[in-house]
C-alpha cells in the first residue's frame, strides 16, 4: 500500500506527536524479524543482539513458538484467574521442575514479578512477628540494583536517575555493597524480613554476584529467618547457560522473580516460591487480571520446549566460550577504548572508556543492535539460538567499528 519511506516518515511523526517521551529512542523503525535478524522499514538488516532486552530467547518467529501461539489463539486466549486453565497448571509444573518444590504465581512483567516478591517478603515479616503488621518489614538490597519501575521495585532500586521525582518511596529498604557479605549482615536487624539481589545485575553494567556471596546470603537468611529473594528477570531462563543463574553457585533462594525470556516474546512474568513462602499468598492476598492466560502460558511452554529440545543451555555454555575469548581479544587489542568484558553465557557487558550512545549508533550502522547499560557498558544479549557464526559476526562488526573510530 504505502512505500516503505512513507511508512517510515509516518511512524516517526506519529511517535513525535502521540507517544510519551520516556525513552531516548534510536531513529530506527523495526518491522520484521527472523531468527537472530531484524529488518527496519528501509530494508536494512541487523543482527539483533538485544533480543528485545533479553526477551526473545528463541530469536524472532521461531516456527514451534509461532505454531503454538497461533493454535492457542484460535482455541482460547484469555480466561480469568477465577477459573483454571490447563496451560497455567502445566507451566507451573514445568517451572517447579526447574526451581524445586514450591508454587508459582503468574503475572505479566518483571516489575510485577518483583512486586509479588516484595509482597511475599512483607507477609513473611508479619508471620515472623507473630501476626503483627508493621514490625518486621525491611528488605536489604544491593547498591546499583534494578528491580523495575513500580513503587516497590523502584524503592529497591537505589539509583537517582530512576527514583528522581517519585519520592516519597516505599519505606524499609536498605542497601549493602554487592559481593560484600558483611555490609549486608550489618544492615539486618529484628525488623528485617528479606534479602533481595539480582544474581547478575543487568541494568547497572553486568555485575555478577560471586558464588561465595550468594552462598553467604543463603546462610545469613537461614540464620536470621529471612526470605532470600533473587531477581532473575534478566539473567534467568537460560541466558547464562543454566536455567537460573544462581545454579552456577549451587544455592537455592526462597523466591525467584522471572519474566523477560520466559514467554519468548509474549509478556509473562512469574514468581516461584519454595516451601518457606509458597503458602503465604491466600485467596485475596494478591492477583492480576492478565496473569497466566492460556495464550501467554502457551508461548512460555513453547519457549521451554525449544530450550529443552534444541538443548539451548548446553548450546549457550559451549558457544559462549569462544565468543568470550574473541571479545576479550578485542578488549586487549583496543584497550584505549575498552575497559573490561564481563558476564556469563549470552549476558555480556563490554565496558567502554566513554559514553556508549555513539558506540551503539556506530555498531547499528554496521548492522549490529546492542543495548546500553549503566557505567558506559555495551550489553550484548544474543538470542539463545544464536549460532557460532553469528556470535563471530558480532565480534567482527565490533572490531570494524573500533578500527573505524581509531
Ligand atoms: C527488566 C528488569 C526488571 C523489570 O522488568 P519489566 O518487565 O521491564 O517490568 C526487573 N528486574 C530486572 C533484574 C530486570 O532486568
């Protein structure tokens, strides 16, 4: 109908006129995706190493996922949580299989999963205080954390750029130094109900918790009867080569928040709670209209099917070794621009000496989409299906971009 250039002009104008300005958007309109590739409305092709920020785990339009969603859309899309639906039951079973004995609550996003987790912490505190409200409600989190944009999660996100303008925040949050167990232990008192960290901090520059730190937090929570809450919204669902990133440390939390990669592109979040917290929600204590619809759960089930059938955890573990080596070589060759390479599996941060905006634009011009993260970090989040060749291609483009800038 319209020529591509007319559509492009139109979309930019529509955004300028009608879409809220809460994002500093790249001047690109994406219209189509297949596997690891996306196309813009001018016909330019990109290697998509954003995966929609760790969402499109199977890349774009994986045939098994598309067939499952099409089938479910023609069968039953939405029913209220006042009724059962088979897909939600089956998805809960599958997630309990990965996380361990417990129960799952379904929602629609990472922020909502974090809110659910924070509410479980409050209920645990009430239980700890013998049923009295307001006595035990504090949560110890980490500096530089990110737990979403709603009031609970935002209050657990001690970053000026995120909290500015929205105070007063939810009370009761204190923040220790990541990977410093003593600094967390020093903040725990009789009013503390839980400890909350991201297993790998995603938004503030890819900062992993060390295994010793995670094991220490587990011990601290056991000793002081605290819930151990892990936000795996970004690092979970296979991104590090294990289903959950905490598996690398051999610990198990009491509660897990997940979302991003879970639906393979469909909005769905989930909170898993182990024995210590699985019974805290009772009828009326929490809910959401859209959580765990037949359609969203069908997408998540299809995503898990592909992760399992195509052995994507092993794939990420194996292929990321050579990719990381190549990125580290790049960092060594261009040490005047690159400070460090961090991360695990397909969750990688390349810390630059200067601001990332111009680097991201230059990478894009050469056909690689990446995303910024705090502290001058370029985040590379390939879909879990990315091939060895595609990973190598990303390094090639990165190298060409650095050479051009030199
Ligand atoms: C993205 C993210 C969130 C928020 O998820 P939304 O789906 O954007 O609400 C929360 N925690 C972590 C660790 C995240 O990376």
